[in-house]
C-alpha cells in the first residue's frame, strides 16, 4: 500500500492478528518488526549483548543489526542470571510521532533525535490505547497506520493476561477492584488521584496529578520497597509565586483483589464521591490561592509545627526544626514570604519546566479548576500564642473573631483608655508623619505599663490589639536569647515582623532590657544599648511591661510616649474581676453567687487578676465534675488549694535561699582559711 493512501481500510476495533499490515521501507526504524536482545554480565563483570536465543557476543556492533527494526526489546539480567528488567526501544518515527501527539509525557520529547525507551510493561501504550486507536483511525498514511497497529498489537500480546483481568475486575463490575501487582493499570500519567488522610472528612484529603509509580521486584515479602511508590505533582506557593512541585505517596501490599475506592490512594475517577471531592477541593484551592501575602487569621485543629530553636526567628538547618503534629487553638499569621526567610529549608522549590503562576500578574487568580484542585492543603504561617512557625491546614483557617467589647470592660481609668486609643489612632493616621531629625527614626509608639503582677498590664496590650483589629505579638527576654548578637538579631527580626504584619508588639517583663546600666555589668549594658538602638528605628506600636520601673535606665524616659501605673487591685476591682471570670465560665453561677453575697466574700481575698482567673478555672472544673453549677464550696476548695501551694512554695523558696547562703558562707570561710598569713 503506497504512502499517502487511505487508512480507512484498517479496522481498529477488531483483533490485529486478522489484519494485514503494510510493508515499510528499508530505513532506520521503518521495518515493522521486533528484535530481541539479552544483556548479561561476563566473568569480568562487564555487560555484553546477545541476540535472544543466540550465544554469540555482538561485540562493539551492539544493536546495529536492528537498525531497521521499529521495536527493539532488551532483557537485562543480573550477575546471578536473574531477570532484572526489560527496555523497549521505539525506533519507528511513525510510532514516536503518535506517542508524542497522544501521550502527555512525550509531548515535549524530541522524536527526531531520540528513541523512546519504555522500561518493563508498555504502560503508556496501554493507558492511552483508546487515544492511539483514535489517532490511527484519522491517519491517511497507510505506512504510519501500519506502524501504529504493530505497536498496539505488541502491547496487547505482552499484556494479554493482565488485560483480561483488567476487563473482568475494573471495566465490567459496578465496584472496580484490582490486585496489588497490577495497580499500575489504573494509574495513568496526567490523571488526578485522591490521597486519603486520617481524617474522616472528604475535603481533608488531597488531589494530586499522577506522574509515575514504581516498586521493588525482589523476592523478599518483608521488603518495604515492595510497596508502590507514587510520584505526583501539586501546586504550591514559595512566597513569591505559585507553581508545581513533586510530592509522593505509597500503597502498601495487600492480598487478593481490593475495591479501588478502599485504597489509601485512588484514581479520582474511581472514587464514588468524586463530584463532591472535586467541588470541595476546587473551593479549597481557591482559598489557598487567595492566602498569598500576609493574613491575620484564626485556627483550631492539628498543625505541623516546627520544633527546635528558642529564637522564633532563628535560622538553622532543616533537621534543627523537626515537624511536630500539634493542636493549635488561637490566632495565626499566614505569611509564606516571612516563613521563607525564617525557615528557608522548609520552603518548596517550584519546577522550572512547568507553568508558573506569577502573583504580580495575578495569574494565581486565573487558574483552571484542574489546577485549583491540586493546590496544597497546607500553608506556612506563625502561631502567635505558641510563637512557632509551622504549616496550617487550609480547611481549618478562619476569619478572626475579634473581642472588641473587651476594651470597654478593661479595668483602667477612662482617661487612660482615651489616651492610649488617641495615641494609637494618631500613629495609624498616615497623614500625620512625625519623623525624627534623622530619617526613619522616631516613628514608633511606645507604651510603658508598670505595676504588680496580675493587675491587667498584659491584658491591656491584647485588648488594644483587638480593638484596632491587629495581631498581637507577645515576646519575652527568653525568646531572644542571651548573647548580645542573638538579642540584636532577635529584636530586629521581631520588630520587622511586627511592622510587616501591622501588629501590636508586647515585650512582657522587659526589665532585663530596661534596667539602669552599671559599670561592672558589661553584658547587661550591651543588651540595654542594643535594645535602645533598635528601638529608635522601630515604626510600630510597642507595649513594655515591668514590675520594677524604679530600676529603669534614664535613656528610656525620652523613648516612652505614655506610661501607665497599675495600682494594686481594690476590693471593687477584685469583685468585678470575680464576676467577669465567673460569667465566662457560667453566667448562671455568676448571678447566683452575686445574689447570695459570695462575691463580696471572695473579693476580700488579696488576689491579683491572674490568681482570680486560675481559681475560677479550677472551681469550674470541680463543678463540671460534680455535674452542677459553680457553687461557693467549689470556689473555696480552689482557694484553699491555691493558698496551700503558695505557702509550700514560700517555705521551699526560703529554705532554698538559706541553703544558698550557707553554701556561699562556707565557700568564703574555706577560702579565708587557706589564705597564707603575712609575715609579721
């Protein structure tokens, strides 16, 4: 049949053995034939090539004898003369052209200069058999059609047993099933796969785009490599742009046939809830794409938190930050860019040869549904309460529920509230720019809150943050290290994050950075000097709390815009706090205890706000255990427990101080006894 004649005479639906294939010209890869070879090791450990069924080493000529053959099959044997794998080399230009046109992984393949090599089963030919048939049905070149028929016939011959099982258990039944060894038959390159998680909700799984799968062929049943290892791709965000990354999944071995939808990884088309999954995960992908940049959010559930490193901005090697599944319930900041700077080894690397969605062009907001559906289910962020970086489940990220009413219940004087809010509002007004003489200095707003513990200093900063709808970053000296270098870097990085996130920054118990410099204590002097220097260039809102304002370095006086003293709690203030905490635990209990006059009794106890909160929490737990409302006896039990602990603590502390004093005295006496006397 001459080149260019019609291929309509070929029936692509009937068995190939009943059809006559066209003759091909005698050129490279143009003969419709299959040549077989064996690759073995000789006594020197060198590979040599034999034509299948022959014992003659082909030598340097290698496969030249198969120059005209469309297909060349080589079987590779190990040193123990056991078959390792096979390679099918496709030399026919017509076959290569068909594969390039139909099979996704060969679309960018240069068929003019390279042969296509398929290891072991001809998987891509099986997976795209229908598309190849349709392609062949449209060919007008009989030679090309004949080559494609030959390729398909080869595949059907090699996989005849597997294909019969496939049609019996996958194509025919209403519940598709398959045995473990032949799972590759339902995983096709480019198709969507659904990866289940330990969670029951459908939306909590992942959809990926399948690329390839492999497994160990050793004969040992305990070999963990005998499981199927799947390579797939998803869309991730590196802090700048969105793009494709490679990820992995495994299917453990099992006996017999198993329904596909019961597998931990299943082709999406075989999942009975595929339509629900598609809808929910497309929505989640859109949510993921909209979380680029910085976002203040709320979270409740399991997150993958990076442990290690006391300094929240400390940068180290990846193994210094092991991922730990942690329950997080509180405010978070979503910021992949900041995460990339703090934990660069945990950021994804986007594939350079795949499509990249540039955020500058808003490409990520114009993805197709099949792109949104493979977006990552986790996104980097920072847990504000825990002061830890980690990865957060997109499904569990919610808008922040701000407690704006808490400001009104804050127990400080009204004129103090007004001054705080006025200064904050002026600071946030972009029209008012009070720069220092030196550009970039003097733009921050610094508040000093001083007084006894538990009188509301920390609460004030949190309420200001909520009232202004800003995140609160709370740190103390322990988060910043002890050396001058770590403190300077820690403070600079925290101040940078606070400015970037437009956050309220709280430096709790800041005494170590604020105390008067002394000639004899060079290390403390360095810490104070570093803090002063960094503070001068800070442009955000900063709250400092301390119990010892009298020890401050005088240089801080000019840096503080407003200082508020928190006196010891009065009887009325304590009563209000008792009522407030009881209402949060049980409104009915608060009303009952107030009516009986018990709140007045409780308020006579000389407690601070933190102690009152802890007593109410313990009393509430006791009441819940009894199945009742909070009663006076529950509060009294909690009070007695707290008093007993504090008494024991004071006794233990006093004994420890005496022991330290005795040790020090003994040491001094010992040194005095050993000191030689001067001659008289």
